[in-house]
C-alpha cells in the first residue's frame, strides 16, 4: 500500500499470513501494512477472513503460516501490551452486573492505571451518565462506546476495531468518525474492520479489501477511486470531444449519450465549451462509489456468501473453538 509520505510511529505489518481450519483456508497468504497517523479500513464480505486476521494479529488464533506484527513484534512478545495496542473486537464481553465504570476500574487496576484515566475516558467516549448503570442494561451503542474506552485505557499507539459503528445511531456514527480522525491526527495507527461501506468512505485514508482470505485490492482512497473525471452533457458531444482534444483533454462517450471527460477541472471544460459555442446541459465531477467498487471487486468470489449454514463453516467453527478463534 502506498502512502503520500513516510510517517514515524507504530505500524501493523501482515506478511504472508495464512490460517487453515481443517480443510478450510480462512486466510490465504495475506500481506498488507497499516501506517501510523492514518485510518485504514479493512473490508470484505462475511466469511472473507477479516475477524480471523484480527484475532491472529492479537494473538488469539495461531497462524498456520506468515506473521502479524505490531511495531515489528508479535503481540505475545510486547511488554505491557495494553499501553501499545488497544482492541475492541466484541461489544458483549462485559459482566452484566457490573457498572461500566467499575468494569474499567478493574481493568485499570490490573494494569496500574489510575482511576482518573477511567473518568477521563468515560467523558471522552460520551457515556459519563451511563457509567454508573449496570452494563447488562446498556444498549448496543453504549456497549460499543464502553468497548472503545477499554481499548483506549492504556493510551495505546495502535487501535484495532472490529465493526465499531454497529449499534450506533447517526449521531453516534458521526461522533465515531470525528473521534477516529482525531486519534489518527495524534499519530495513532488505526485498523478498522467494517461492512458499512459508505461510512468507511467518509472516514478512512487507506483501504484493504479481502475476499476468500486473499487480498483483492489495497491503496489510498484516492488510488481506489481512480483518476478524476467529469460528466458532461451537451447538444453535440462529438464537437465538444474534438474541442477538448485541442485543449489536450481526453474524453470518451458515456452509454447514455453523455461525455466522460478525464479531468475534474470544471472551469476548463466550461471555457472549452464556451469557445466552441456549445451549450452545456450538465457538468459535474464524478467520484467512483466505494460500495460499487467493493461489489465489483468481490462479486462472484465469496465462497461463503449466502452459505452460512453450509457444512464447511460449521466445521470451521468447531475447529476454531479448540484453537481460540471463530471467523464471522
């Protein structure tokens, strides 16, 4: 994955990572890097291998091959990992009879973190009023916020988040987007798995797309969107295309009779049309949709799509239960 500039900090490196559950190859020779100071979206259909990859990164599942490291080290070898990497893989692993604040206090005490950090985080994630309620009565959105507070408890350099927007209302999703951008601005390395493609498009800097455990595409959002283009409609598309060629601008016909111009400089297109004496009926920049691109890249490739009750996934679940991991 290319980035505009080299950044310093703690990176995540996945190198030739594979995981086999019996006859099922959940992750297949996967390689990508997550840069500090950036939000990286980790996308793929259900059963693509996302959760298994995250669990291998966090030492919860043993890889069959390859490596997954944080700052060049396997998770198991990181001293005081709570201060290096924070993870929120599930929003359900809270004692239902314990308050949110007490849940954080217990974890903080085991790591030598003061209670002041707990209260600071409850304010930061927006649940100070709910902190004294029992976690068993929390909504899904409140559990997501509490899980994020747990991940941030040790002020880690790296955050690994699995579907953090699940259960959040529109206001909560907007808050999460700004919160992740704020953390990336502090130089933190953020890897976020999500199926909410439109939300990811507004949040992330880089994207990693996998299907069937294999890397399908990775790059910056700008790279995945491709070159900038504009849609133009006029009375004589052929004449406008000729005028644009004179101005050293490439264009081609659209299926519906419009003209696709390979620039997002609308003023340039307008000036060329004016000189050519051609009226413009429509002139707008085109941006490829992440959702369309995602389905175009993964359609027809996902072996598990619509097959959640098939024998192979059930067998994988049984094996994963013995190995400490279960891919959703």
